[in-house]
């Protein structure tokens, strides 16, 4: 995973897991005992994988260490332990019908990738760092997400990585050897297809649309202090209007200025004076897209109001549209099992009375004569197939986020990587405004056109990249992945079915 992207490690770690399962399958103990050992082996593998790749979550508990530091070890170990359950179940199930040779690899890849798919969907889902993201290291292979999505890539990455487990295998039939060779060679033609796809650049429709992305780089520990509100607001206005000495200010007037998630420590729709200052700074030709909290009903006490994490579209001093975040962050914006955990001292990291209220889901916001946009707030960008409306396809994706919680860790790099794959899957450009970085302009093939490094204050001025025709994944979703899983599982289970049929005869 990012930022190292040392994908060859999978060619060692996954075969070792398979060899461990081979040893369990060869034991003469009861099937239930073998299944339990396989579950624990798969769980241990998953725990190590997620502990190494999600360590950075602990950073968020140090922003207000006096209040939350005691929870850090529980979160850093608890989340990997929970995510590893999916891998453990996949390993436990696979041992029930374990068959020597290539078939066990097909069944293993099918079950493990299906477990990853379930991890991304059950209990609101947390598909962070699925194995398919290793494909980011090879541009041509990453483009397969346009056809199969990240879940299809996850299946392929697991299958390809498992092939070294066949080394020294003596009981392979000729058919299995030929199939193994075909699977081993398949990355090359698929890479060629992906590279060819990168040349398919869609034409721009209409005049160029200039956008400005603002990265204020406010430390999370300073962000919600009311005494900083005026300075933060002034900085954002100065950078947005081109008066800042930081960044790459352009003489042309941007059609859109983009601020990150929860840009200000106050509710923008309840501050008419601030709305007037925005109108004065940006003029009539520029529309502001900014993240802010809001409450409904307006002016109600926070303890009684519904609070939303929202994106506002502001033009001419007026609010033209609002999008409310639909996929809330557990333990950040709401506390699962709140009635049980709060008495034990657990708290959400974002402190407001009550919990946030989720919005309705993906929405396409019209923006007049320019392409409509689908907003994604924070980690909404990590959910494949759930970033754009299928019935009202937008012209681009907008991801506003605040990764300042996670400092200079791997988290912001991994977040950006996953946003890139949403562009590939949907065939849509994505603009990303992050408080402390990494802000970026990404084209419809997932290529980063411009970016601001982590921990730097500045602006990006860019032309909005064009969209391309909707790729297969945007039309059929996970169907291709599920068909591959069914086919691989059927091949892996064929000997068990034949043995059962022979026993009946």
C-alpha cells in the first residue's frame, strides 16, 4: 500500500499463508479442529496486514491526547482485529474443501476476495486497503478497474500472488499446468490493454472551466479554536481571490474555488456577514464550493438539532445548493453501540452534542452551464460503485476532506490512492481539496495532473479535465467481479462435487 507500494511482498506473504493452510489440511484431526486452526491462521495474517497498513489511525487520538490517548491502543489494535475476521472466515471455509494443486488457489482467491467485498459492504463497510490497491504501482494494470472495479482487481492480485505456492508441486495435471501458465502470463496482455486505454482521452465539451483548489494547511489541534476563526477565514479568502503570495495564483478568474471539508470553525449559513465577505472577495463570476457543518432546524440548540457534515455551493453571496455527507465515519462522526460504549468513557473524535445525521447518498449537483458535480466528503471516496448517481451521471467528482487528523502518516497517501481508483472506475475526473493535503487534480483515467504535497499551504489553479464515456464498471458495477468469483469457486469445488456424486453411486 501507499506510500511504499512494494507490491512484490505479496508474492511471498500470500504463498506462505497458503502453505500454512496446506499443513493444516494435511492433518488427521477432526475437520472442525482444522477449520478452527485455519480461521486463526487467516485471522493472524489479516491482523498483521491491517495493523501494518492502518497504524496511522492512532494519530487521530493524539490531537487531543489528554482526552483520547487512552483509547489509541484499543483503536489501533481493535480495528485490525475486526477487519481480520473476514480473512479468518475465508481461510476457515476454504479448508473445508481444500484440494491440492491449482484448484485450491482458485478457491482461495475466490473466498478471500469475496471476504474483502463483504468487508466493504457489511456494517456500513470499511473497504480501506483492499489487496487490489497494490495494482496502483503498475499503471496499465490499474486501468483494469475500469472494467472490473477494485474488487475484480483484488481477485486478480490475490490469484496472481498465490501462484508461487505451486513451486515444487508434483501432482499438477497437464491441464492445471497449462492453466497456471496462462494465469501467470495474463498480466502482460492485460497491461497492454490498460496502457492502450490511457490514450483514450475524451474531448472537452464547451469552454475550459478554470478551478482553484485551496489547501490552508491548518493543524488539526488549531482548527476548532474559536480564536483562530477570523484568521483562518481571512487566509482562505486571500488565497481564493489570488491575493495570497502562496501558491500559483493565475490572472484568469476561476469558475470555482474549492475549500476543504469543515473549512471553518463556525456554521457558514448562519453568518450573513461572512457570506457578504465571500461575495466581495470572489465576485459574481466565481462560485465557492466549501465544506462546513450545518444544523437543522436552523438556529435550534445543538443538543436538539440534526447536525450534518455538508458541502455548500455559494455564488453571489447566496447558497445555491447543499450536499450532506451520507457515509459517516464510525467513532469519528458517530459512536456505534453508543448506549453501551458511552458509559464506559468512549467518545467520538468530532465533539458535538449528539451524533451527526447522515444525508441521502450520492447526488448530482447542477452547476449551470458547466458540468454537474458529485460531491464526496472525506472517506466517501473509498466506496467503489457508490460515488456517483447511476441515473444522473455527473461531469466530475469532488472530494473535500480533512486528513489533518493523521499528520504526516501513510493515511493521507492511501486516501488519495483510493480516490484515484474512483476516477478510473467511473471515467470521471476528480478534484480533491484536503486541509493539510494531499490536494490534487486527477483526470478520468486516475492520473494525477497536479497536486500539493502533504503539509504545505498553497493553491492549485487548473483546467477541469474532461470526462470520458462511462466505462463498463460504471454501467454494470460488481457483476464482472462476482462472475469471476463464481467461476473460480466452481473450478475449485469441482473435485469435492465429484467425490460426493461418486459416494452416492
